[in-house]
C-alpha cells in the first residue's frame, strides 16, 4: 500500500500543481532535496575533497542502491551524468569492435540520441542499421527479430519504454533471443526505471542505461550504466582517464576491474547522493506498488481521453506504461501544454524528431505527453482530462 498522504506531504509542490511530467523530470522528494542541499553546504564548509572523504561510505552506498534496484552487483555499476552518456560509453566502446558489414538491430521507437549515434558509427565503420518491424500491437516483433538474426548481427540495441508514448517493448523476450545467439544486448531503460521493476537477470541484457531525474525522482545530472561482469572483458570504454584505468608505467595502463572504468575522475557528488536516496525511496515504496499505481492512473487518463471528441490516444503496445501520448485534431500539442501550464497542470510534448522512425511510419505530429506517477491523484488526472475536453 502506498501512503499517498505522506508521500504528497514530502512532495510539497503537489499542493500547488498537478505535476504530470514525470517522463521529463519528476518532482524530487523534499527529504532528498534537503540531503543534497546539506551535502552542498558541507562542501562549502570544509571543501569538496574533505566532504567526499567524510561521506565516502554514503557515496559508495549509491552503487549498492543502483545494484539493488537492478538486481545486479555494485561492481557492475558506473555512475555518470545522464542516460545518454551511460548509453554512449557502452555503445561507442562496443562499436570499436565493429567491422564493415556488421549489423545493428534496433526497434522502430528507438530514441533519437541513440539513432544518431548508430548513424555516426554506420558512417565511420560501414555497419548497417536494421530496424526490426513492429507487430500488430506496435511493439517490437519478436518473430521478426529472430528471423533477422545472422552471423553479422553484432548488437541488439533497443529502447524499452520509448520517449514518445506508453509502449513497453518486450525487453525480456529480446534478451532471450540475444542470449540464444550470443549477441550483445544494450537496453535503454531510461523511461522504465522508477516506474516498474527492472531486473537485469530476468531481462537478459548485457548493458543497461538509465537516468536519475525521470521516474526515479532523482536530481538532474545523474545517470548510470550497468554492464554485466562477464561482458566487461569483451570491450574497452571508448575514452579513458587515470580513474578509469591505472597509469601503471609510462607506456602502459591497466583498466579498473569494475564498471567504474566507464566513469572519469570528477563528479557531482550531491547529485549522486540524490540518485542513491531516490532509489532507496522507490525501493522502500516497492517498484511493484509503484507500477500498479502508475498503470491505474495512466489507464484512467487514456480511457478518459479516448472519450473526448477530437482526441486520439497514440500509445502502442498491449500493456502500456505511464507515458500517455495523444493529439487533438484542432489544437496543436504545444498549445495544449501551454494552456495546461496556465492552469497549473504540468505536462510536456514529444517532438517527432526524438523518435523519427516511429513518427514517420505513423505520420505523427508533435504529441502531447502526460506522464503520471504514483504520487499523483485521480483528481489530478481528471483535471487534465477536463482541461483537454474544454480546450478550444
Ligand atoms: C528513451 C530515452 N532514452 C534516453 C534518454 C536520454 O536521457 P538523458 O537526458 O538523461 O541523457 C531519454 C530522455 O528523454 C529517453 O526518453
């Protein structure tokens, strides 16, 4: 059971606005904001190096928090500044091993940043990007994926929950296929972490990237990469410094044994601490409970929106997540977002360029994106529906 009154009291902005923009950046719980401020105060008082030394145990605990969240081990976790850097460290590192003609398999709703990186490596290395078609529900077609595999496929890189809607791709089924064919599997879990349970063993991924500020409710500028321990020996990070690798002789370095080889020396420790606390906060509530409530609220929103004239819900997949995307025949998405903000209902919009393959295939314009979290109420979701229904 979620103690909504307590959680909302710890999220004071919920008194003033209906915040339904958690796929953008969620509201961070007040005790976590206070802990980050305290940490900054400590840095201001005794200096950043002494602060990190004094708080070393708590800072080290962040790796353990991420590991608990993912059912991984702490030495399989790198803490970085966002999901993009996490993903890039894995992708560009692995890309060093690619040869001309090698293939990358991805999904139609792949995130723009990832696809641009595919394009750059295709240009540099002569690799081929192949997009696995979707099934009738709009999710990645597992049968098609299986049929597309051959000896040239060197990576399956898929976004689990895309940025532009409720779709949840069959991440674990993809993992089973990747494993059966011994193909590296990089999973973008940026929009999944914090709104549902994430278990790297069940998912079968070799690498997973995520961010702190979205459904996890951490601060901006925090993210992490998971790399399976046995997989780490298969490639080097694309960039190294003297933290990622020891400079052991003037002509030689030795990589760190753990996933921190994907980090570098300097970090925002306050943001890190916030990430760890946000994860502990979510684990305390329980990701199963969180997922249940997220689905309840997003289903209520989708059902309500479907009943409003001129509104089309755009979410794909058989069991959509907490990202609700829709369009209005008569009103542009950005105008709906603006009108809602004027009434203290905070939502976002999703640009077709952030998921170009999917957007072109479905001829999507800019979408309205509303993303409730467990701390929202039914009344807040209803407020958005009323607002959309009365929009002119
Ligand atoms: C699916 C997906 N992947 C990756 C990212 C990038 O995350 P970050 O901004 O933390 O780098 C986003 C951000 O919106 C996203 O939605």
